[in-house]
């Protein structure tokens, strides 16, 4: 049988379809930037335009799901749907128009699903792992090892929120960057675990950073999953992005369409978190919540994340 997992985030929505046999084999994986949480920081609500964009993209997902003869669907929502006062309206519209039942998950559940998705790649490691999951509306820092989810820290700061809070010029002014960095540092006040040389990074900011680093003309998961970027390389890329306008960023090799206006803010957040931990390198993991949901549902099976088209 085939099973679908949908993750509705603040900036993007993601669909994974897996074939379930004696393993969980990924056969389709895609993401669409819809910016569901656009303006949420200012208004406290989802805009009708953002809801319409997201429902239209979900309608495209439904077409893929129907063609793939999916027999089961898990659909979850994260930060934007946790925070918006009118999220119930969106959830009802999706149910009415597409028959998708959205379950809004807590920060802890989001962190746990991310941990499950990443743990698959570290089952042979005896070291504790630290995972950074930068979303559009929130960021999770996750601690675990090959056996257990240990702890997590979640704070309501993401690439979309930082952009709406601080960036008014294109390219951003020096004052805007300084205020943004000062704000990030003020949020990083949680207890640190022991010094870690490497951290694992997931979600769109980080995977797109890998794509830009490789100068990819089109997305290639195989080239990004497991890619290691040094803190020095990330610093260099951040300094390069700061000098570019949104239009110039949009023409950079590897830049995901629709992420050019928020990528810098996400990378600056990543830089500060890595500095907080004293981490020297980032290991990119292209899995995420959508994979973790299947890891939990089919816990006795091995989840294979290599996409077969």
C-alpha cells in the first residue's frame, strides 16, 4: 500500500508518499512555498490570500495522492496553525474542500517527529545528536541519541517572522541586520548541552543553503542529504547574501524560488545558533516531520528516504 504524509508549515507545505511493504520506501517528496503565515506576526490571523494559496497547493497534492492510489493520509500543521486565532477556519476549509483532516501538533511533537526522521541516519552512532530545525515561524533545537529523544527547546523565531519583524530595505541596512542579530541572541538563553563539534540541520533554510553552496541548477536531494558545511563556509555565504538584493538572490544558482526574500534571515539565525553551541560544522539532513510521522506509524519497519520517481 501507499501512504501519504503532509506537513503544513508557516512558509511551505510538504508532501511525502511512501510505499509500505516490509520497508517504508519513499516514492514521492515535494515542497511548495505558500507563505501561510504571511503577516501573522502583525495581525495574529491567517490572511484570506495566504489560506487560498495554501489550499490551492494542497489541491495539487490531492491530485498526486489520487494518482498514486494512496490508502492512508496523515496531515499535520505546525507554528502558523498553532498561533493563528482563525486557524480553525482554515482547517475546516481544507476538510470541506479536500477531505484532509489536519492535526495541529505541539512544539514537542514537532521536535519528536523531526528527531525520528533524523535518527534513521545515526543508528550506528554512539554520540548524542543536536538537531536544528529552522522553520518559517519557529525553530526547534532537539537533543537525542540513537535510542532516545532526550529533550527539545522551541522558540517562536523563524525566517519569515524575522523578515517581517526587521527587514524593511532591499538589501537590508546595517542597522536592520544588527537589530535582527541582537534579537536572535536575546532568544538564545536556554541551557546549553556539552560542546558539540557537529550539529544536524533540517528544513528549507538549511537544505536551500546546501543547494546554493553546491550551485545546483535544479534540486537534487542526493547531493544535499548528508552534505557537510563548515561554520566558515556558512559565514562566507551569509556575508555574500547580505550584499545582494532580493532580485539578485533570485538569480543565484541553487536558490529555491520563493525563498530569496527570507533566506538571509534564516542563515543568520543558523549562524547564531551554531555559534551558541560552538559548533564547527553542519550536517544537512533532507528529512523532516513528514518522514518522522511515518517512522512513528510504521515503527517496526525501516524508512528509506531515497526518492524513487
